[in-house]
């Protein structure tokens, strides 16, 4: 199968009929063998009934329905599990992503050899309260990940099948799929300017809290990707440095006490600073030690992504 199109959605019953007809027209014109997987993230409107109607009319359209709302990352993850196409394209259901971009994204994966192609909504139709924070968010992600994309959060993306089968998306990590993929070893990440259309149906499902959660998720990904299999290298290093700093301060105070009888240890702020730093150091070291013990009992401790084998 050439193509799997995954559409996570929440309360989008108005847009689904028009979106499905548009997708069908584009893929038919380009002679793609395809499937469309609509993942209903616990909608409270008539979205699932609309999906059932579309699937009854077109056998290439499939649906997954959650019992309740779990979030976009969960919807994408289930869609990735079900996808069978050589190229996977994700897009939002609110008609702000244009299906006319599908052939271009597909060709960048198949012909140009990219692992991931991310859409860039160069001209946006969002209010300034959304675009300004998004610019800061994208700048911070570029700086921390080293991936030079303009729009990490664009829902319109294309993936090689091996990429989505090699990663797991949870929480609100869908914003950082390129980052997750990079740490999994997929480094050919491209970008394509795509059309951003004004919202035609419904209202936005995102609020200010997504920016706070986004930065917290970025910190999580950065830490887990670097130290997930070797936590002692992080906790042990900084724990040892803190303990040694406190120990050196303590030695200094002991020497000062012997050299000057009138020197009072407990009346000096450095005494309490030294104790605090030593305690923090020991806690960090123990945290790393416990994390290593947990890691050794993990069934995925020796799980690695193998690209090729020869004679094995």
C-alpha cells in the first residue's frame, strides 16, 4: 500500500464529509493505493456516526473510537499502530490542512529519501495570541534539539513507515515527533511550505496550557533521549560534584577551626550551605543508583533499533 492518512479528531462532525471527499479526490487523481484512518478521540458530537457513514460508503476509510478523550498523542499513536502504508501522512480534521499537499509530501519521502517531512505554515490565519507564543516555542525547540524546522507543531507531516513503527508517542509528545525520531536515529528530516487555511468549521481545541505543557515535554524528551538507558551518568555526575563541593567546604571550616580557636562553625552561613549541598549530592547519587536498578529490571534495557543485518 502506498499511503496511510491518519486523522486524529475531536468534535469535528461538520468538517469530516467535506474533508473525506477532498482526500478521496486527491488520492484518486494520483493513483495512490491508500487507507484513511480517522481516530475519534472521545468526541461528544456526531463525529463517530459520520465516520461510520463515510466508511460504509468508501472501503478505504477506517475508524478508531476512544471511550473518552485521551489527547492527540494517544490518537496518533493508535493510528500509527494500525497504519500499513509505506508512507504515513498525518493531518488535522478541521480543514485548516489542505489535502492538496499530500502528493508533494509523499514524493519528498519516496523520491527524495526523507525519513520525515514536516509542514511549515509560513502564512498563518491564527490570531496573534497563538502565533507569537508558537514562535518562541519553535525557537526553543530548534535550539535544544538542533533540528532546523520552523513549525514543529504543524499537524501536516509525512513519515516513512519504519519511523512510526520505531517510536512511541504519549502524553502530549506529538509536538516533538521529529525530536523523538532523531534520537531514534532518523536524521533525514525535511520541511515543506504548506497552505494554512482559515478555520471553516468549529472552534480551536487548544488553550494557553499547551505551551507550558509543551516546554515540560521538551525537557522530558531531552533527558530521556540522552540518559534513559544510563541515568547514573546524569544523577551520579551532578550528585558527586555537589557532594565534593560540600565536602571541600567542610574541610575548609575544620581547618579554620583548628587554626583559629575562636572560629565558630555553626554561626557561619557556609556551614549550612555545605551540609545542604552534601545532602543534595547524596540524594542525587542515590536517585541515579535506584534508576539504574530499575533500568536493569526493565525488559527494554537492551532494546535497540537495528537498521540492517548481514549474514546473521
